[in-house]
C-alpha cells in the first residue's frame, strides 16, 4: 500500500507522457524511493511463491511463479517477464525413464535422479562399506545384515553395487544348534583365541 501511495504522489509531479523514475531499494526504510532517470524501468512487485510441481518424478513437472508491475496503472510499464517457468520433480521414477529432454544421473549413494544437462561421469572411488542394519542372528554365521557404500565424487561412475548382504554372527552356536551354519566351519580367532565360524 505504501508503495502505491508513493507512486501516485510521483505521478502527479512527473510528466504524464514519460516514465522517468527507477526504483532504488532502501533496506533501512523497507520501501522503494524513486530517483529521476531518463529511462524508467517501472517497479515490479515481489515474485510469488513457486506453484506446486505438476509431477513428482522424472523431471516431468513444471512450476510457475508470477509478479505484477506496481507502476503499470500509473503509465510506467515494467521491463522483463511477469511469469517464470521451471522444470521440477527431479527424483527418478520407479521403472520409468526420465522425461524427454532430461537425463538420468546417479547420486553418490546410488539414488537415481533426472537433470537437464547430460551427466558427466568420470571414474569414481568406492568408499568403505558401512552397516545399514543389525545382524538378525547371534552365532554360527547364520545371520545376515545389509551394508552400503558411496561412490565419490557424486555423479561419478563406479563398477559394482551400492548395497550388499553379508553373513554375520561369527561366534559358535551352543548345542543343540550346530556350531556353524552350512558353508562355514569352526575356527579360532588368531588374536583372541575366541571360537568363530569362517567360510
């Protein structure tokens, strides 16, 4: 409202045929004041928020935002666009390719996403495996657990899998359960002399 009042005041003091002021933002006053210029650009209101994306994956969606020209009603049109459009929904779609004009890319953790530019895929380096679940058994190497690893830097290409399942729970099992599950045999840890199961 204050902005429009200032504009109305200026229009009464400036030539009706020529828009000869330009906005200068004054953060201490939090409103625009106007200085006389030979070529006025008008004054835009702030951009609206981006609209909700029209799709959730594949970079298939679009969003828009708009703005209005505060000085237009006073004979001073604004320079520039009143609307902007951008693609959105960059997550990869399950079982579907990226939308036309976009490209599939892989993040450092194996997540699939879509982008506007062709991905640059230099050779990457695998980082150490880390556990993403607890072992579901306690002995005999009868349990399984999931591990994951990252390919760095992001966007690079590593050969192999981002996740794996491994056997776990290496201590001997107590009777009546066999000491080790099939595929493993009894052994001893050479450092601690603990009873363990090994491949």
